[in-house]
């Protein structure tokens, strides 16, 4: 199949080149400015940062594109209603490596709980003094609430069971989540998860109901000093409200790998930018916050799975 892949990063280029399809790779993001590069192709491969809004999809349809594949689990960047209307078949990679994101969430928990950022900053100055600020806590015995109990949430539960955590989960479909769970976990309401958890990890899909779900009122119902981790969807967290909760001490720790305003910011070197993001700047100034640039998925195993599943989908379309 003749296809073009947009937003191809250096980390995935060698894998995408080694395929049996006629695949053109471009670093440009898909947008109205770049969409005409898809002229002459049958399928388009995109990434989570690409623009698959109605105008772009309409132009792709005009160019004869029948297939659209996103190399991501999330599809909130795609106007699915327009794709259905135009007859464009849309596919995603829903379960390429749940363990990659789950392990990263635990890495953020451990790094925050054991003050690794402060410790490594001190070590770079050859300051190895043990202080009160470096006293951490163990995961063992802590109550961890998992908001969103799909593939990633369940992978996280399996890991945290080994740490000896007490596990709670909130899910929009609790019956299905309970049936699929492989470890002892208590399915609870969102209210119970907020009030009982020492740590909350977000793995929610982005919907009208979950957008901005974690905001001032939500933080006020959480345990004072609790930790919040978000490796799911950036827009489920109101960053301005999170900053207020951090300043007041209501929120004790924050670890995010996704950000509500990450489009146009993440996936590029912004070190010389004259207009840095003020919210991210303030978050980075706080010792009890960790921010990374949407890299939880970035393991060799996950990349291999994304490419192999993408090629399997192209195979199906080709036949």
C-alpha cells in the first residue's frame, strides 16, 4: 500500500523504513499547510500531535485518501464524525504497550516520593548531606487510586500489587473493569477515590465528562498532601488549579507527562524559545513537581509494537 506518515520522529524512523509497504516518511505535522503532501497516496499515518480536524479530513478526502491510521492509542485529535461522513476508515493502536505507561507512572511516583530530583541536583553540586527535605515515603501500605481502569490502569494495578499498595479504581464502566481485573482491587466512586487515596494516577480517556475533571473542587476533596500523577490525557487536569493546590499544600506532589496545552510545545526543542509556557515554567520551579514531555510510551518494546500493529493494519487495508 502506498502511504505517507506525518510527524515521524528520529526515534521511529528506522523502524518505519523497514517495511514491505511503499511508505513515505515526513517530519512535518499534518495540518492545512501540509495536507497536500498526501497527494497520490492511499493512506495517511499520523501521530497524536497531528491535526485531523474537519477541514484537514475534508482535504484528505478530496485528495483520494481512504484510510487514516494514528500511531497512538488516543483518537481525540481526530474528528471521527467527519471521517465517518466522508467514508475515511480510521484506525488506532489501542494497546501497543500498556506496561510502558504503567511503569512510567510508577517511576514518577518513586521519583517524587523519594525526592530524586532534589537529591540529584544536590549531588551535581557535590552536596551529599542528608536533610529533612530528602525524607521520603514508601509505596508499601499506601492507598493508590487508579482513575480509569482500562489496559494501562490494570497494568499499573499489577505492578503496585507487588509494592504492597492498597488499590482503588474508578471507571465509567465498573462492571467490565471488575470482570477484567487480575488483581484484588476495590471499584469505587470518584468521590471515594478522591477522599481515600494517598496517590491518584490518571488514565482516563478524554471526553466531555473528563475534560478538566481534576480541578479546584476536585483537589479540595482529596487528602491534603496527596500525590497526583497524570500519564493519560493532559486536558483531564486543570493546570492552573493544580498550581494553586500545590501552592497551598493541598496537593503535595504532582507528576505529569502530559499537559493540557502541550500542542505546539511538546515534541520539539524549545530551549531557545522567547515565549516559554508560563504554567510549565512555574511547575518546573517547584521541588515537588516533575514534568516530562509525553515520553511515557517511549520504549523500544512499545515502538516495535506500534510499528508492527501499524503494518498489520496496512496489510489488511491492502487486501
